[in-house]
């Protein structure tokens, strides 16, 4: 791989000095008035500019080739077009006024286009919007995205669920590389902080073509914050308080960019006590999280690269039963301590009309799980009360982890963007990883093993006058070598085809057909022990086959200046679906669960309405409904399928002299009764949750201060979500929670 990288750099050297410039202006199409502070962005080059007081902009050091250029400003339709360089003339843009919110570039799909240009439907939400709704954690925030839910253990631990599929069926990407964090466990969270993350993108459906195994159900793609624009710098700090947990999270960051070099760093700390319900605090739902992110970038005309590093350390209490009632922050036994390191490198070499993208990732996940009676002194007399009374008890007693696993992963992703040939944009690439799992604790759930992946892909985007087609194919190979002697090989060939077309002036349709696959993970193949986090003895099945699925996805969207309506429907057939089922036996008084396979079908969809009547552009009425049903071939229902839900929001937005971006909202979320349950689940009652909030930006000492105040579950309703792992103990989800957030930008 080193030699390939050197060759690419040598290829780029002859054209490094073939620099191009682009200048022009941005104005209102109707009035010809110049637009100040309009954003002009070249996504492939990650170059941005802002118009000055006369509406003018300028770019330098643009390599030869064809690139997308995106022009946007609040109150106008986002404009996108392709420009070939060298470009001899100035380029002026005229934008059309519109109440429709600005579009953003979708990074998780290969061609980095606006959503309106994408063949594949992708949901996108900014972290700022999730925080404005009062989200306590990243896993909590993503549940406001249609089609996305979370399997939760209290507040601190959440696993994304996309249209009924979760765990290793949903792939998480951070800093441009796939996250490896022992995802097989229901009680294993993301191990990521929302600090330093700009936005979240969700691919709902098979994405194996783009990402390989484990993307059978979809992808959660986390976009890190951008570097500062050339020759600028900035700093900010924020503080958030949450009443239910008597907790807070705070972060601060600084970034600066010159003409070629750029850097950023951000640190954050979060501490929360046990969350409150209307009747009690949930014992040991407390947690503490520390997070540090840093980035370094370098850019020339024909070459750009960035190196990012993230370390996240979390101490997470595991709720089991109600007990001590206080607001201390130190977790009781049992608890997890997880340290996650992510080092990523992302580089692009621009050739004549083509480019190479080269991404590498080094990940190190250190997971420790502590239980009672596992300290160095062999003292069996410790109880929750002692640890709670002495916040330093864990350190003083030098606890030894009962379960201690280290997962080390190196992954790579190399893509070649071929020169555009007429209507065809084409990408070919290779992806893969090598991964080792090692045990250091006195208990062992999964054995030491080495996993190797390799995949090859090719995909094309074909442009026609009124429609776009995307096609692709991929081959993957995975080998799992268990130190105890088991050696398993899995392979799969997958493909995808999609079409986007305009059925009428304001109606867009998307039809995507795709296959995906997932190789069994180590836990499913080799488990033989008590999984403490789930209170069951798990026995793996070394004869498991690939999960293989095929999904049809149809999306319709109507949009004009007054209203937006979307309807998404999907049908997902999964062959050899892997699930865990109780055998009825006991080992050491712990129920035994076996891993089995059966064909399954999932179907459902989402529909939504966004009404913003012109000229009342400040008023927004939003409504969305989502449903999913999952069944085995024998008509038994699949476990952990979210209930149907309905969300209704009334939102207003203003700009005043005193407060910019002033907003307020009232939201009612309805979760319907879930009666379609698996053999070892029980039905879950429906409930309604009322939320509200307001915020805005004021000028303080010549800088911006963002203020956010929101409340969730304002009626203090006692309820249990169907995907809560505490449901079997009858423990309620969070009660009323008031969030106050402040962000000061320098």
C-alpha cells in the first residue's frame, strides 16, 4: 500500500503547478441585488468561500478537472452545477428566493451530491438541531430521525436501529472510517461523543455495495466538524445542563487554517447522575464521559490530506434493579469502562480529470466490565452503598475487570474516480480490514481471534435530462481465524440499481433495488459463557451462514413553496436471519440462549408533511409517521422491532434586531402499542410525550451567544419504550427533563 501511495504522489507532481482560479458574484435572480455572506463550496476539493459586501467571491489553486460547485444562503434555493477547469471566464450565480430550507451535501454516498440530486434517499440531521431538541446523548438524538430508533440501557448506552435492524447489521462510520467497538452486545454503546460532530447521515437499507459486511441494514455516517476556511480561525465553548440527571456536558474547541496547513482540536466532559422518573431515580444509570478530538490538514492544488484522532473514555453504570436513591455520579457495580481510540487518515490526489481517494483507519477498543466480587482483595462484603458513599472507591479498591477485551483494527478504503465520460461518473475501489480480538479478564465470552476482510466495488452514476441512474456491484471475502482452532470463510457478491426521476414539475421519485450481506460475528459463532450485561448464558453456533438480503425501496417526494410531502416504503427479505432464542435450560442458574437462523421479512416505511405557508415563512408545521413489521418465515415476530410512532411539531422561526435565528417549537410524540412481539418478549403499551423549546443567538461582547432551552416529557409521563433493555425489570424511561444550553463563539 505504501508503494501505491508513493506512485500516486509522483503522478500528481507534474500537475501541482497547474493551478486555476475562479471568480464571480452571487445575486438575487428577481432583483439582481448582490447576496452578502452567500456560501460557495467545492465538495470534492473541500474548498469554501463567502461572498463579500458586493456579492463577489474568489477561489485559487483549483486543479484541472470537473467538479461540483454548491451555492447556498438562507431564504434561497440551493444551486448545484458542474464546472470544468480551466475555466476562462468569471462565473456569476443568480439564486431563486425560496422558503424551503437549504440543502446540504450528502457525504455518505460515493458521488457527494445534494439530496435532490441523489439516487439513494439519505436522511440528514445536524447535531445542533438534535441538541436543540434536548438530546442527552448522540444515541438519544438520532431517534428523532424518521426510521431510526435505539436499543437503550438507561440513558448512557444506545445502539442504533434502522427500520427494525440493529447490532452488527447497522454499520457506523466516524471520521471517514468504520467504527469497530465490539458492536455485538445489546449493552455495547457507540463509544462516541456528539462533541466535534457536525451532522449525522442515515442510509436506510442495504449499503453493502458501498461499505461491505455489516451494512446489511443501513449506515449511520457521522460527519466530523469541518476545518476553518483558509486564512481564518475560530473558537467556541458550550455548556449544557439536564435536570433529570442533574448532569451536564461541556466542550471547547479551537481551529485555524492557513493557505495550506489547518488544524483543530476539541475536548469535552459529561457527567450524569441516575436519571429521574416521576416515581424514582433509576439506580446506577449514571455515567461519565471524556472525549478529545484533534485534526491536522494539508492542502495543495492537486493534493489534500487530513489526519484526525479521537479518544473517548466512558464509565457507564449498568442498571439492574432499583436501589440507592441519590444524585452521585460515580457508577456502582456493575459498570463498564470503555476507551475507544480512532486514528484516521483521509487523502485525495487529483490527476487530470480524475482522482484517487485513500482512507486509512487505526482503531483500538479497550472494553472492561466490572462486577461484584472481582476486586484484588477478594473481599465479598462490598455492596452498592459502600461504593456510592465513597466516590473514589473504585480506584482505592483497584478493581479487576471480570471481562476485559481489546479489539485492534486496521482498515483501508482506496477509490479511483475515473474521468467523466459523457453522462457517466464512475468509481472503482478496494476496501478491507484486519482485526484482532484478545481477552485479558478472568471471564471470557468470545475467544481470541483474527478477522480479515477484502472487498472490490464498482459503481456508476448516469445522468439523463429528466432522470439519474446509479448501478454498482461488489465482491467481498471474510476470514475469521479463532485461536482455539475454528477457521471460517464467508464471501458474497452484491449489487444495486437505482433510478431517480421527476414524475412532474414538483414530484420526484426514487426506486432502489439492492442486495446486502452480513457474515456472522464472533459472538454468534463462538460464544460460550455468561453475558453479564444481558443476564443470560449464550452459546454460539459455528455452522451459521451469511445473512443475505434483498430490499426494494420506493420514495416519492412532492415539494413547492408551501408544502413538502414524502412517502417512503420498503420491503426487505433477509435469508438466514440470525437471532438468539432461549433454550429453556439453565447453567449456573442463568438461562441459556442459543443462536439460530431463519428466513425473515421486514416491511414498512415512513411518511411526512412539512407545511410552511408563503408568505408566513416563519411558520412550520411538521408531521411524520413511521412503521415497521418484522416476521420469521413461520410467522413468528422478530425481536426488538420498534413500535409505530407519530411525531407532530409546530415550529416558528424569526430574525429580530436583538435575537438572530429566534425559534420556538412544541412537539407531541406518540408511540403506539407494540403487540407484534417475539416469543420471549411482552407487549408494550403506547404513550404520548410532550416537548417544547425555544432559543436564538444574541450578540455578547461582539460575539455570538447561542441560547437553547427545551423540555422533554413535560407531563412527567411514566412509560417504557419497547426497545428499552430495562423493560423486563419494569423500569421506566426518563421522566420530565429540562435542558439549558449555551454556546459562545469567538
